[in-house]
C-alpha cells in the first residue's frame, strides 16, 4: 500500500477550543504521592471529614468493592469500615492519562490485632476547579 506523502505530513486540524492540559504544567508524580498520603492519612486518623472538606469526593464519585457499586450516599459508610484498621501502603504506581486525569494504583495492608488483609485500590483522579477529586475507584482485598 502506498502512502500519499502530502497526506502523511498533514497535521491534525484544531477546531475551536482544545482544552486546558494541566498535566503538562505540573509534576503528576508529586500530585499522586500527595493524593495517596492525604487519602490514607485521613482514613488512618478516622478523619473522613477532611476528605469531604477538600472535595476529594464529588456527587458522581463511584467506588466499586466486590460486586457493589457505591455512589454518593454510601461512600462515607464504606470509608467508616476502615476505622478499625491501620492502613499501610506498601507500593504504588501512577500514570497521567489525558489532560486532567491521573490513574493511581496502591497495594497495601489493612491491619488490626486479629487481621492482616492485603488490598489493592485503583483510583482515577481528575482535576477540576484547581483541586483533584476521585472520579472512580476499585477496592480489592486478597
């Protein structure tokens, strides 16, 4: 198959506003680490109100645990389940995805006197109005 040289050199045309790419202007690694520290410190300190105050959750935030899809009304109840555990983060990774999104995965342990549960939590965080919020999260125990 031959390629039209003029066509292959053509650049993508831009129509109207192309958006604001915050991820090109920031250190996404620092954002990811700050998010992980803020989120799990709040859970370890049983300070869910801090996450609410800094708009970590929005009306459309969804968390999936097992087969349950937890929306706005159930998120606080779900997070309160962590009050009897100390959360230890063992490993994490992230990738910027698009212009205002970072995907983060965390591996850790939920520990109390009688249990040591391995977990993996994946987050899609998005930037809106100069703050990062959880769009979706999947929480797995194993």
